[in-house]
C-alpha cells in the first residue's frame, strides 16, 4: 500500500491505451490515486483540424510536475511523491 498521505498521481491522456492499462491496474488494486490529464498536442494555427505534438520544452512549461515524473515527456507516468 502507498505510504504517503498524498495519492499516487497518474499523468495520462484519455485516448492513450497504455494509460488505460495502468488505470485499470490502479482500479483493480484499489489504490488511491489522482488522475492528471495531459494534452500532448497543440492545434496547428494554419489548419485547425490538425494536431501537432508538443515539444519537450512546451510540455515542461505547461506541465512541470509531469515532466519531473516523466523526463522524456511520455505518458503514462506515475508519481509516488518522489
């Protein structure tokens, strides 16, 4: 069982099948966790229907705690407080 008073943080995106697998395990194990939604894309200004992956620097600016837990900026990521 997680010993810290803060729950695990699951950095995720709703559409990611790998994140969904982690989510299922957390639910099955009945672990206390916090879902933190990460949007790894931005809209292309020239074509609003096109998404462009955020760079690591953009992710670092928007989601500093996420990049601390996932230095390569990939989802899913778990942070257990350290």
